[in-house]
């Protein structure tokens, strides 16, 4: 599955676009807009995404990649 397909599936499940997840990451101090914030571990982001949005591990890791700066 391509990265874009992961993001499309995530948007279908959550109703949130990649840009909205970027804002979500900044609002929670997980990311700076240019990458992950200093000291932030992927596990903390994954746990928050699973809890808030019910995402599985693979989809949560796609959002981590997005927050790290991977283009959508």
C-alpha cells in the first residue's frame, strides 16, 4: 500500500486530512512543522493516535512519518 493510500484510508476513517493531522501534532507539541519536536518519541504519538482516533499501529506510524516531514 502506498503512503498516499494510507493517508486516504486514515482520512476516510477519521475525517481528518493530512494538514489537520499536522496541526494536531503541533497543537500537542509532538511536532514543529519541520519534523518531530525535540525529545518526542514515536511511541508517544502512536499511543495518542490510537487513543484519540482508534488508529491501528500501521496507520499511526504513517501519521508519525507525516509529522516527521514525509510529503503527502
